[in-house]
C-alpha cells in the first residue's frame, strides 16, 4: 500500500475525480480506496462516513476553483464588465479542454451535488450553499465596482450577482446536457449583452 502520510489527500483527490465523472451515488468507498491505494480502514480513520468525504471533496473543488479559476477570471487587470466576460470565456476553455481529455463534459461539481443530493442531505446542502454564497460575493464585488465606475447603472449588485451565478450554473447544466462546451462562451456573451442593455 502507499504511504499513510498522504493517504487522506489521495482519498480526496481520487474521490473528487471519480465522483465528478460518475456522480456521488455511483462511486463506493471500496472503489475509492482501491483507486487511491489505501486500506478501507484508513478511510474510516479520516472520515466517519461517505458524506463526510463528500464535504471535503466539495471543499477541495472550491479551493482549487478559487485559487486557479476565480482569482484569474476576476483579477483587477481588466474593467469589471470585461472580467465578467472573461469569467465565462475561461469556463468555456476549461470545460472544453477537460471534456476533450476526459471524453465527456462532466459539468459543475457543485451544481451536480445540488441536483443529486440536495433533496436528501442537509449537511451537503449547507456546504453547497456556503460555496454558492462565496461565489456570489466574488461576483458582487466585481459588479459593485462596475457600478462605481459607471459601467453599469440601475442595478442592484447583490441581486445581479445572484442572477449571474444562476445564469452561469444553468449554462453549465445546459452545456453538460448537450455535451457542447461552446454554449458556455456563447451564452456568456449573451448574458453580458443582456446585463449591459438592462443596466444602461
């Protein structure tokens, strides 16, 4: 077996990949342990249940998304509206590349979790809500700056941030359902036009 010092990280990394590909209900603890090269006993040393693992998997996905995707997409090197456009374009390039590498577009891990588990597990609902609130806060910061510098007028930044996130998640769901990454860029551009027209 592999080293125990990084066993927890390997379990989380492996579970993140398998669950994103096939869904939470279709990946078992034993399969995760086998793929991660750890004993099943080690799994229960770190996690009381599969649900506990899922919470860490969601945190893992969000930590990576914030440090890699969000930090770059909403970086202050562009005007706010251009950052929002880049937000959708970077999502398009990411999902196009990963779908080519994986053979399919797996969609948003947070949206997938909400759809699959939201009706049955309040702890996971709470974690997803926490992540979504953080995402909305990031978008709201960009929208507030767009209002301050005059790019957007007549909008409520908080409400618009929620709407932007809802549009984004819906776009990813449609792209996954159709297996068409290009929809992310196309609909992102449509949303930016709608936003500018409604806020003019």
